[in-house]
C-alpha cells in the first residue's frame, strides 16, 4: 500500500479561503437550524447520497486541477452500489519508481479533505492499486467517497532487457539438467541457448524466475527434437514464453512474447565401456580397450572373422545392470560368414533410469581379417590386431584415450626382407583445432609415407597409413575420482591437462571441482609445443575472461593440486587480431580464476619449468588474472621458471595490440587472495610494457608472504622486481618476508621490489632487494636494499648495518652461506 504525504503548507488555508469557509459554514448551520425549527418538515440528513451529477462535477474538477497528467482518466466506479466512488487511471510505474501528486482545487461550492493526494508506488516496475477516502462538502450536502487509483506496471521491454534479464531469470532446466541463466543469450526479442544441454527423449524446458510482483510467465516451450537423440547444432525454435502483467483493477494490455531457440548436444549414454564385457568366439574376454561407446553406439573392435567350425559358434556380450537395465543380460552374437573384414549390428533397448525412458542402443562389431605383414608397430596403446599394416589406407587404432602414439619399435618388411625404413614419422596425437572426428567420434589422421632401402633409395612412395585416435573428452577426466577435495579428479597425462580447459569452458559444474596431478607432465610435445605452433596458440589456458563480454567469462573456481609434480615446457600464446582491446584474453596455465565464499580457489604444490607465455594483457606463468572475495584464493608452494614476452609487431591480423600490461612471473593480475611460499625465475622482456613484476604484474589488496623473484624484468612504467603495480590500502592484506634479485629496467615508476601504485605506510615488512644485481641502489617502492654479500648469508642478521631477513623463520626458509635463501617446501632445482 502506498503512503500519501500531505505537507502542512498544503493544508493551511489562505486568509481569503478561511473567510470563505467561515461564511459557508455559518450559512450551512443556519439552514440546519431552520430545518430543526420547522416541526412540520420531514426528518432528513444533509449528508445525502451523492448523485451522478455531483460526481461528474467532481470528476471535472479533478481533471481541471491536474492538467499535468494528460493521460489521466477519472470515471464513476459502477461497482459501488452502496457508496459513491471514483476510479482514477492513467499512471504508469517506471524502473526508477516515480511519484505523482493528484491535486483537487477548492472553490466556494466544493471543499475536500485532503486537498491533494500523494501517490508513491512501494517499489519500482510493478503495478499497484491504492484507495483514498475523500471527504467532500457542498452548501447542501457532505459525504465520504472512495477513490481507487490504479497504477499500471512498467512496460516489460523497459525492465526485461539484454542487460538485466538474468536478474529475473535465475536458471533454465531441461530434462533434469540445470544451467544458470547466464548460458542464455537475449537480444531483446529472442532468447537462445547454445549447446548447454544434452538431448533426451521428450524433454521439458522450464525457467526458474523471480519476476517483479504483478507479472507472470507463461511457458509455451516444447522439446524441438521429440524423441530423436542426435545433436541439434543450430538453434531451433522451441516455442515461446510470454511475460504478462496480471491485475484485477483494470483490464489493459501489458505483455510481451519472446521466441526461444535451443541447440542441443548429442545424447551421451550413461553406459561406459567398463559396464560391458565381451567374449570372442574362443570364449576369451576382450580387453576394455576394444570397446568404445559413442552416443548410443557401442562399438566392439579387435575381433577376427575366423572360419566357422560350428554352426553354434558365437561370442557373448554382457552389460552390467546399474544404473540401468535392458532386455537381455547376455546377448550372443554370431560368427559372420567367410574370413573377410566385415561389420555386423545388434540393436537393443536400454532403459535408462536417470531419464525414465527406454533408449535404443546399437552394438556394432567390426571384424578384422588377417593380412601378410608389411609394417609391424609395437606400442602398448595400439589395438593388438591393428599393429600390422598390409594394405594402402589401413588404420592403426590407438585404443587408450588421452595417450600419445609413440611406437617402441617399427618393423618394415618388403618381399620378406626387413632391411627397410620409412619416413616421415606418423602423427603422435590429434589437434582438436585442426582435425575433425568421424561418425564414431574418433580422430582419423592420414599420413603418406615413403619406404626406403638401407641406402636411402625410395622403394614405395605415397603409402597411406591412417592413425585413429579416440577423443580425449570429459569422460577421460571424470572417470577417476569424484571431483571433491577428498577424492579429486586425477590428471595423469598431458592430453588430459590440455582438455581440462575445454571441460571448464563447456561444463559449469566442472569449474568448482577439485583436480590433482599424479605425475610429471611435459607439454613441449606436438601438438602444443612452440616448435609445432610457432604462430599458433599452443596450450589453452584453464579459464578465460574479457573485460566487457560476460559471455566470455569462464572462471576456474575449484582446486588444483600438483602434489609436487612438474609441468614442463608449457607454451601459451593468446589470440590476437581481436575486435577490440577489451576482448583480449589472459594467458598462463590458468587464464582466469575467481574465488568466492562458497567456492574458494586453491592452487598448490606445483612446479612449472621452462614456460613460454606470449600475450598482451594479464599474463602470468601460473595465472593470467584472478579475483578473490574475502581472500577466497590461496596459492602456495608454487615455482615458475621460463620467459614471458609480448607479441611481435604486426602479428595481429585485425587489431595489433603488441604492448603488454599486467605481466608477472607467477601472476599477471591479482585482486585479493593469499600468495605464500612461491618463487618465480621468469624473465620478462618488453619494449613498451606496463605493470611488469618478477612475481606479480598488478596486485590489489593481496596478502603476500614468504616469496621471492629472480627474473629480469623490463618495460616502460610500473616495473618492479617483485610487483609492477601494487595497491596496498586494504584492511586485511599484508606484505612481508620476500626478496628479489633480478635486473629491473624501465623509464618511470621502477623499483627493486615495487614499481608503482599506492602503498600505505609501513605495509611492506621485512622485504629486501639486491641493489647490485637489480641495478637499483635507491629506488625500491618499499623494502630495504642490500648488496649481494649482505643477502647471501647463513641466517637472519638481526643487528647492525647489515641487518637482513628479520623475523624470517628457519622452519620456512633454508639459509646457506654464499647463496640466497630458498623455500624448504619447494627448493630450487
């Protein structure tokens, strides 16, 4: 209910008005007394019912009193049978919430109380109805009437906009799959969802909304694909939704209908190869590597089409029940005629409990024929019967996903003679950016080889060999572990680490999960090495963001534990030729991390050796950019070595942003968070860089302790041995116990420790830089300058002119005479 306010001034009559009122009431009382004296007159009250004529006069008075509201309508309330009333319309709420003052002019024949009505909606946007009792007096009557004032809701297009629609749409669900509203695209007329859901049979779309009071949503959405489980790669009409205003005070139109288009990913069966057991015709159990599930296709390989020795000769396939059932627990498959390579199919219906429906699956058996040997490959990651190639165009089948194909040996035989070799080397892995998959979802990489004799003379030329790789996808990463801190997903291979960036980008649920490295990983191998991609992108950072395009913000919000293992030869080059400066993406092992109270980020126990990072904004060896709410990011026990540089001139094809900013050996940009027990020996050479630091390029309100940097840094402005630009004015951040030794060069705002920024007095404690190796004897941006000999001591020096490493713990630092201190938890190698 609205609150009406009447100013004291508005209720105070002028002197002339007061005299008029007195005359009127004297006249009124005289008439009343005359009626009392006339005993023959019938008894009646002056306050008789107001007739339509008087109401019409009042309507005219209200309209004439408020010319500032040309759309205002006033009419008699016909629903009032026992008491008079008016209905006032013509006011529309706004997104800023406005207010109106309804005036009622006074004259000699009509006096009202109140004389004006203040109309203020209780909130923006929504429709509201108000009731005001108005006392009215004329020379012959007095009465109270009820005025109902109706305010329309704001037009839907004014508050439901591309910029604000996620305020009112919380999430979208399809067949039990939920995604936040941020996966939707809205241009003001059409709502689109691009590839965020998997197709299911007879799915239903629902929106979770929180619309302003007085508005409702009508859902007219249908599954655009019915029971078909294939992908819908292009947005397809899925019906409409209508947002409308519902009110009982007056009927008018305030609704808007939006078309909704949906793209769906292909159905992924919950059946995985570990659920399936297959025996061949000799009752031998086939290895799991011979089984592959793609969509609703179960593909069985590594089977020989042996001669039929018995009419009943057959193999069996069994699918374990949970979490689903199907018609037969054991299925027999026949031995095909002949001995040639062939393919057979069996169709089964599998009832998926998760989706509550029966979904057809097809089992395909690929039978192989034995051939005379020409090429024999030995590798633990090849299908046993795929190791020999005898004919042009045959395929080597790599069975293990996320594996490199590097044969341990290759035997080349021509006319029973083995004194031959072939060139070039076969592909060791596929590149998702350059190669496409076949219908089964496998990557086929054809390569033509030349067979040479011992003298190097060509014997066979242009001999085609196909190498088939299974995709490295989400199943590869999610098959071990639960993604919790106690049971993280395990990363044990370079391809899995590479695919993690795609997993984080495509699946919001994966962004807050926990991951653990179980082995050392060398990323300096094709297809991600700098040698293989001199002008390409190399490794995709995990998480990405842009300044202005929310659709590009994909933050890593989970935990990543290297458990002491090393990631070596990481090569990252950010995309150039972007449309605007604000589209530039961060670069590092992690592109963008964001910690929140409910999803803190932890990165720990990692060694990054010999990294090569090339970018132009927010560039770091470990993290390109990071944000933390209430110190919800923790980075500890980290070391990084390598180089960071900017793009060469004229590298971008559209816009050439070759200047680099916010670059650090460990982190490019960090707001909030805690960084402890870390060091970087990363050289950052830029010709026109800003905010360049040996450890952090640009830091704001970040707690930093027990760290050091040894890399040389150069640029133009805000160049620091540890931090290029530091904002240290918060209440919870602190900076202590660190040192730097690298050379620092620049033109302005340079420092042995801190380059530029705003640092509150006394915030940097027990911090030192080498005045000899840095080339800076006085400029520091905080901390204390010491010579090399003063810093290479056997322990903290607590007094005298050589004081150094005050309050540094021997439980954290190892001191050796003639060397700089090192961290015990992550010593240099």
